[in-house]
């Protein structure tokens, strides 16, 4: 269901999911959604019966693994895939040696990330015109 992207075909699928969720649904500009970190991050793809439905990326920031671009296509939401994707991303980051994690969580998802051991640090801020919180988790 979830896997680390190892080839161009799977990376294209990740970008398709992100385009649908962030660019189309949330109105994030393409130039903001795709950045220079896409070339060095670890990408995660979720597929069901060959259909890409989830994406995320993990980026090393010092001692932290930052979970980014976490996306589930609308028709796949409400089926626990977001929790499974988050758990998978944390397990991949742990395999890479990380024990501390951070995420810029959209404000409405703060409670979601709290279920994974994350805590809000600091004040609400805007990213891509959307309200976010910095959330940190130490060794879930």
C-alpha cells in the first residue's frame, strides 16, 4: 500500500497526487508546491489497485525528519489512510536514524498529528496562504 519511491514512474504518481490535493483542491500555486527540496527528499507513495492516492515526503533538517507534502486524495479520505501514511513515514524516518520529527501541520489537522505524538510549538502562521502550526514529536 505505501512504499518509498525508487523510480521515476512512482515519483510522477507522487506529483500527480500532490497536484490534485494541493494545487487543485487547496489552490496552492504550482511554484510553491514544487520546490528545490523535491530533488533531495525521500518520497512516499500510497497506491491501491494501481491507483495512486497518497503522497508524502521526508526531509532531513538537522536532527529532525520533517514530514512534508502529506496528501490523501479526497475519495480516499475518512478510511484511516492518513494515519497509516503518517505511521509509515515515521517508520521510514526511524530507519534512516531519526528520533525527532517535525511537521508544519495545517491548523485543522493539529488534533490528527497529536494522535501521533506531535505537540504544537509556537503560534499559528501562514504557509502558502494556509494556517499552519509547527508541531514536534520526540521518539514516538
